């Protein structure tokens, strides 16, 4: 088989396109392939598909293709242009590459597969591209996926913030709790950050949102109340964040009590910080003996921990009435504990009581969103940081957006 015929098959070219010549440069580890179309071929206008004669050709361009064994492979061609009476002079669609791309669609598909398995730096090394070229491929894939993503309302959404850098640098992430995919990303964690998600839909479409899981962050609450009917019955405050308030209160009690005991020469609480952060079933076996002894002692920290653990039973009830009964009993205990951090946390939860009790109508949590947060954190760690916030958002869309990232092959066998 002639080399031109071989590369016609490798490139997946079909009439009217054919390979005119192939050059191998062993010293550079490179194969260059030139494609031409048959004379008197008519092409469709890329805007209206009207068949027209070739008007002229653009300058020769090169596209990176899949490697030929260990050799870098480049496809060369002079793209034909047509003159449409309606749309003017336009470059025709090429079967091997998307518009304004420097890579064939088959190479882009390979690059997406590699990027899904490793970070940008690792992908650049495997693909033998620069960091910028590899990032460009990811950005193109996300742009393509977002353009193809239908605008649909998710019935149950989760709203959470994610650290995007040092200090108070955050992004807001809205996810579909049923599919576990990202639906919206916005800078910061202001009301406007969540407003941008709701404002994509009409008032009628927003009625399809049945429940919103979130933490007790007032800007998010205000946004939901502004855009959703009966918002207070749709907002469900997430269990993880609620328990975080109580865990913080327990740790504050421990710090205060440890200082008082240490001043009297008692170091029984020293080094016990992380023991009180565990739930009883998750406590490592090696710490059980000491923790049992601490709980048996007459410690304020022990009482605070017991109050915190009691609230966890709230989410085990199947009926709202029994859940409400437990909540009221727990609230009385917490507010009469004489432990100021616990009392303050209980008062905070009381102000958001409706969002706690709405759990029994929807029975959702932000567990899916927290799972996404773990994936997002892994993306950030594996990349060892991003040059800017936009790159970080692009990576989230790429890995967690559930997008159709691949380019169409336009008839080329994939």
C-alpha cells in the first residue's frame, strides 16, 4: 500500500479529499501529510449549506494529528473558501477539524481522554504539548460542552461555596443533587452569585425547583427568597453545616475548659482536640479507652459533646412530628446547658428552624454537593494551584459538569 493511501485511511479522509504527499523527517521525529480536494469540487456554505464552487483558498495551515507510532504527525491543507450570495466569503467546513482549531478532531478526543485521567501538566507531557496548548484544549472542550448543554431546571439543587485561593477567595457552586453534576459557577459567595443561577430561568421555570439544600449563609437565603415562591418551605439547611456549628461550639467549650484546668495543674484535656470532633462510631479504636475515660469524667466538654451528638438523631426520624418533638427537647437541653457556645449555636439554629424542619418534606442534604466539593478539592490539589480563578472554574466544569466535551467527528471514524 502506498504511503498516501495508508494515511488517507489513518486520517479517515473521504472524497473529495485525498492525500497528495507524505514526508517523514526521522531526525525531527515528525511526519507531515498534505491533503487536497479534487478539482471542480463544490462545497457547502458553512452558514446555509448552499453548494457553491470554490472561490479561492486560504493560506496553508497545519493541524496536529494522532502520532504515527513515535512520530509527531501534522496534517497540512489550504482550506477552500466559497462566496455565498447571502453570507459572503466563508471558509468551508473541514472534515478533520473544527473551526479555529489547530488540532484534528481525533487528536482533540484523545486529549480529552488524557485530561480526564490526569492534570494539565501531566497531560501536556503525555501529549507532547505545551501547558498553554493543553489548557487551550480543555477550555475548548468546556466551551463546546456549555454551548451544547440544554437549559433545564433541576428539581433539587445544592448550593455551596468553595475556596478558590488564599484568604476569603470563594466561588459559589450550584449542583444538581439528583445527577451529582455542577449546574452553575459564580465568583465569590454574595447574593448576586446565586442570583445569577436563578435569573437564567423564567418565573414559570423556577417553579420547577422543589428544594434547595444550602448552609445558613444569609446571602444565599436572601437570593432563594427573592426568586422562589414559598422559599422557606423549599430551603433545606444542610446537615453537615448544621453539625459544624455544634462541633465548633464543642471545641470552644473544650478550649475554655482546658485553659481553666491547665491553670490548676490538670492536663486531662491536653491533646484531646480531635477526639471531640469524632462521632462515637467513627472514633479510631486506639483512642477509645482515653475517650471513654474523658466522657466518664465530670467535664463541661463532655456535656457539650453529648448535646452535639443528640442532635444527630434529628435526621433519623421518618415523620415531621417526631422530628419536631426531638428538636424541641434538644433545644431546651442546649439552651439550659449553661454552656455559652452551645447556647449561642442553639439560638442560631432556632432562627433557622423552618429550614431544619423542611428536611422532612424533601429529605435531602448537601451530601452530593459535599462529594463534588471533595472532587473539586482534589482537582485543585492535583493541579498545585491555578494561574487564575477562571482556569479553576474551567477545570471544575471539565471534570464535574457532566458536559458533552468531545467534538463531532464529521464522518471521520472515531
